[in-house]
């Protein structure tokens, strides 16, 4: 009996589980144009409301993976990566990839643009003059092999079904579906030919998953499906109730990453997430016998300057300045207006509406409200205060980097609304909330 898209959609609409054959038929049809956008939208909506069991999630992930090329690597070490579900001030990838490379891993990191209030790794790298964030396949392979890491954008040949389905989900209100999120993320990672993956699942006011329960459900789905599909994966649930770094924007975050790698800046929250994710990657790649040993290796790679050296090599190999690490301030654009914002009364930062901070960056021009919008790489926020920090005349809530007075005024108003100041310092809290893994240390 011939398979029909409408009958498969009807079956899922009514709450029944789809077979592997039905899912592969639908995704192949979507890739080749036999399944219409309307049918794909109906399928996404049916999954949104009816969900998918584990077998369906694995089948959907594998079908989307096989919709395009699957990379094969022949390298003298494990091929590893991490993926973050998105946050504010999350510039970890720029420090993590070269640090893992310095430890013997190979990191072909395929990253994305900003989404909503969250920053995008590719937008940050595009602030480096000459950096080619979407090179040809041969260059991607060569840089990964010779440097140990290459951070680029998704090519059209990897998981094309995901690109089509995501565009449809984005305009039909079906983005927030754990089965669809799982397949979207993992299909690209499986297509990249990885041997180990660590998920950084953000939770809090600056994350897409605002509750711990939501984040746990997503992390469990990602870890379980990835391992069932043959990709060793673990996840860390990390706090996003405050910006991860004290910088949010594009050029300002690249400058922050350079300062971190060269030892000029060391903020505990950012450092903890970076080394813990790297430790998991080294453990999954069997470079380290345990996450604890992986942490020691990560700490040494950063402290010794070897991670900074790899970052500089990657930038140069992908078209950026050869002396970028040594002279990044010469190359990164600066906004003409810099304005320090102070709290209206002395005290301590009790909480931060982190999503509002991200929206302030977008309003400055550092993000997009439409896909075709240009990015102003120079604008952003630095010296962002976090929970527990003192607020007063000697400690600003942030420094605004703006193109003009009107956007600076709007950012100031947004930041003042985002911060809650109290007389008493709030209790300190950890940044790593939970670890999920099938292979335990």
C-alpha cells in the first residue's frame, strides 16, 4: 500500500505512533519537494500537540540526518563538539573549541546566527575583519585538521530537511516542541560526523527553557536520542538567570573571549561553564579518563596560553588577521557612544531579567528583528553586573556601546527595568545545575 503524506499526518494528528518507514518517507518528501509546506506545517503542528515517543524521535533525527551529506573524518583524535540552547553573554564557543583542540580533540563546530534575544556565534565571528564564517568544504576540513578547530556556519549540504522544517516551524508557532527541537539539533550534529557531543541546556530568564522542568525534559530527550542514534552525548543544565559573561553583543564578546584566553579576564561563572563543558568533551572523546581529569587538562590548556594560540591560528586560517590575538583592539569595531549606567540607589543586584538584557542588545542593533536585518557588530553592553554584585557610584550596572543617543537612551531605560537592587546581598548560587549522561564517570 502506497504511503500518502496526508494519511501519515492524520495518523499523528490522532495520537498514534508513526513507523520508521512513515517518518523517512515524509522527510524524504520534504527534502525533494513532494511534501508541500502546508503538509509539513500540519505535521509539525500534529507533533507539537501529540508529541513523539523515543523510537519516533530517533527515526526523525536519523531521517533528517540522512537528508543530506554526512561528513566522514580521518583524524588522529576524536571529533567532538558542544551545542548551547542559547543565552545572553554566552561566548563560550570561542574559548571552548580552541581549548579542546589544545588538549588533542578536533572540533568542527557548526554554529548559527542570533535567534530572538540570544546572540549568535557566527554574528560574533563576523565582527572579525576577513573571517570567513562559511568556507567551502575543503577549507573547513583543512582548518579542522591543521588547527584542531574550525567554527563555521551550516552548509546547504548538511541536514537540508532541518533547514526547510525549521523555517516552517518558525512561522507556524511550532518551535517549542521537544521532539522537533531534539531532531533539529541532533540531525546537524550527526551529519557533522561527531564522535562525542556535550549539550549546554540553559535554564532561566535568559533561556528559551525558563523552568528547570522544561530544561530537564529537553536534556533527557537530547541525551537519550543522541546515544540511541550512536552519538555519545551528555548534557549540563546551566543557569541563565544572569548573563553568562559581563559582555553582550558581537565585537564586545569577541574582545571578552580574547581577554579570557589571554588571562586578562577571569570571571568565575564563565570559566566554570567553559571548563566543565570541555571536561565532558574530553571524557566523551576518551582523552580524559573522567570529567575531573578533563577539567585539569582544560585548566592547563587555558592557563598556559595554548588555547589562545589555537584561537589565533583558527582566525588566521579562516581569513582573519594573523595577529588578531595580540592586537584585537586594532581590528574590532567600536561604537561612537559609550555610556555608564548606574543604579538609582546603592545596594546589591538581587536579580536580572536576562531576556530584557538580550532584547536591549537587539534594540541597539546588535541583533535582528527580521532575518534580513543587518547587524551592527560594534554595539553592545560591557561590565554587566550580575546577582550579588555591588551597585553604586563606583560600580555601574553596565556600560552601553551605542551608535546614537536615541538607541543609547532606549537601552538605558531597558537596563534599569531589568535590574532589581536590594539592601542585602543575595545568597550565591551555582552555575551548573545538573549533569545528565548515559555513560557515567
